[in-house]
C-alpha cells in the first residue's frame, strides 16, 4: 500500500510540515530511515537523528521545534508514538487472515467453534470448550476441556490453557504462555510437603495481552483474575488467587506472589517482585527490581528493595555512593576521639 503524507496526516488528524505529496509505502526506524518510509520521533534522546534521517516523512509531536533544518517531511500529531501505533494496527488488520481448521488439528466433538476461525496444524481443542468468532489458534496450541475463548482472540503456538479457564475477547496469548497451571501450594508435613489441590481457574478479561513464556497460575478456590486491558510482558509469573486491575502493565520477569490484589493503571518495571497477601492501590509505579513486602495504600512511585518512596531512594543512593568516604571519615574521627580520651585520662 502507498499513501501520501497528506493522506496519513488526514487519517491521524495531524498537519503536514513539508511536502504533502511525498509517497510512503513502509516504516523505518529513525536511524535507519530510507526513501519511501515513514519514521517517528517520540523520545528526545533520538532528536539528533531527525536532522539526518533519509526517511521521506516523520511523525513528530505537535510542539516539536527543530533546532536545525529538517529535510524530511514532518507530520505533526498530538502524540507521535500513539499515532504510529494506530498506523501499525491499521496495516496489521489489512493483512489477509488465515481461516479454517487444519485436518491434523484435534477438535473435540463436544467443542463449539465460532465462524471464521483458524485452528492450525496439531492444535488441540478439548471437550466442552467454546471458541468464539474470528479466533486464530496457531499450530501446537493446547486449549483444554471446558475452556472459553472470546471473539477475536489470538493464541500463538505452544500456548497451554488448562481446564476451565476463561479467556476474553480480543486477547493475545504469545508462544509458550501457560494459563491455569497449578499454583505453588504445599502444606508441610513433618520433613516433607503435601500438595494442596488447586481447584479454581484463571479468568482473563477482554483486550489482555500475555507475553511469551508467561505463567498465570489457577486459584486454590475461586479465580486468578486478569482484568481488561492488562498487558503482561514475557516471562512474567502471576501466582494463584492474584487479581490484576484494569490496564495495568508489567515488564519482563515481574513476579507476583499469591493472593495479591493489584489496582488499576499500575506500572511495573522489569524484575519487580511482590510478596504475597498484599494490596496495591491504583496508579502505583514500581521501578525495575523493586521488592515490595507490604501493602501500598496510595498512588506513588517506589524504587529499591525493600521498596521505598522514589525521592527517598534517590537520596539514599546518593549517600550510598559516598559510604566509603564516610566510613573513612568516621574511622578518622574515632581515632581522634580515642587520642583525646587518652590525653584527658593523663591529665
């Protein structure tokens, strides 16, 4: 497909600064721009590339003020990153979709599959399972017994969805994700441990994206719940009976222990860990590798392990860098005090 800069600007409700007739047929990174491509500038760290990029056009924020002449055509929009996402989604939706059930796939006689679905090579659909319309289930995916999958959901290869779990509409589950595996529940008995049966399930609401090799454990009783709009990166661990609030996002290697309640619109950096049985308020941000051992009762930003307020963490970090000098100074002061004590005792 090919569009002019003006057509793209009109679609995005933006404005053209440059040649409105320039033609665009692909996308490129700003540092690797080529003629005929559209790039974007959202992070100020990359601004120096805008003056030398070979891309034919670039999405920029409305308030962007170049410090030097720019040869590429600028398409000014309120949010360049969001505008790029909108364009990429449009291109993705325009791609032809696979349909039909591969002859090698197993679909239980009691399963129900909606219209216009794709079920790939050697995929498995269990007894009593319901698959909505326009779903795509790629090769080697496992959808167990009595599972519900909503309309428009995509399940990539090697995803495993255990018995009784419910997946909402327009969800995306990436390769290797495991939904509904047993929670880590064991009762000590003398020198050994007795497994506690995990009788619940996992409920994933609409518009959730689950990254590759992420695991969401089923509840002991009731449900482990991922509310609508949540985005989980690769290698995230969600333990049994956790509830993750709407539109919360988690970067790679986050670990949430059992029975945690996370609020809406929270943000987790990479490798954040939460102890079990705590509650997190709405709009809380956790910096990378934060370790959280107690409930967070109000909107805030936390850093460090154990996690503390971001400002206090920054002050503590500044002191930490000076600890060797402080230690030497304290040692010198101690020696001076001992000398003074000796002098006083002689007198």
